C-alpha cells in the first residue's frame, strides 16, 4: 500500500505542476497584452496592436497542451488508484490505454471551457481594439 501511495504522490506532483504552468501562462497573457497596449500609448498603430495576437495564440496553445498533459496524468492517477498494491511499477507513462480518452486530446483541450472563457474574451477584446484603431485612422 505504501508503494501505491508514493506513486500517487508522484503523479499528483506532476498534476500540480501542470496546473501551475497553466496558471502562469494565463498571468503572462494578461501581463504581455496589457504591457503591449501600455507601450503603444499615443503612437498606436494597427500593426503594433496586431502583435498582441501572437502571444495570446501561442499561450492559448501552450495552455491547452498543459491541460491535455494534466488530464492524461489525471487518467493515470485514476488508473493507478484502481491497481492492486502489488502491481505498482512506478510507471509515469501516459500512453497506456487507460490514459487514452478523447478528453485528453489537444484539440479537445483548446475548446474546453477553462480555455475558451479566458482566451476568447481576451482575443475578442484585442480584435475589437484593432478594428477601432484601424477605423479611426490611428
């Protein structure tokens, strides 16, 4: 039983790191977006605002990747918790059949509510600002 607990603790540590990475990426998205807008000031040009789209899209992709890995390790955690104490091999391989489900796929994570409700409003706000600056002749 002690081996099982140690293995579950190892997996939980990885899950916590993935969640921490996701949180950090969201923070960097807000920081870089606000920073780019702050740097522009009165000299704002449409192209300069379009640069803001790059980190938003990159961080959305990275965050979705970390979410897919986190979900895979959650599946591994569930698999290990159902194992007998004698069958613990301390494997961290998430490519086993027990960890393969549609929720762990990158494509599914990009459109998950946790990603959409954060990155989509930021993206829409930046696009609206780009449209306003381009129509106002800035």
